[in-house]
C-alpha cells in the first residue's frame, strides 16, 4: 500500500516510534529526566516526519493514487500517535 519512494521516510518513523516506546517503558521505572528529554526530542522528530508525509502526498513530486494518499496519511498518523 505504501509507495516505495516513501519507504525510507516510514522506516525513520518506525524507528523513532519504537525508540519512544522503549524509552517510555524505561522512564516509567527509572524516572530519569534526561531520558525523558530524549523522548521529547524523539517526539519532535516524529512530528517533523509526520509533516513530511503531508508534503509528500500534497506537494511532492510523487504521483499517487487516491488509495495511496489515504494509506500514507493514515500510516503517518498512526505512527505519530503511537509515538
């Protein structure tokens, strides 16, 4: 469902979201404020990547089918919300 040209972008989103989830689990037990700040930076990165999905679908050079636009939009939203 995802255009191959956007695979690197979604791989970055995946890596960032997984990193956030792992760090949140650690922070809940450790109350490590430095790690909490890293989570904030990862979240900012996810927000930036999410914005890039809109740029790719609405203003990029890609020619996408309506289904691909919906799939990319939803997948980006799901990763951003998970993170």
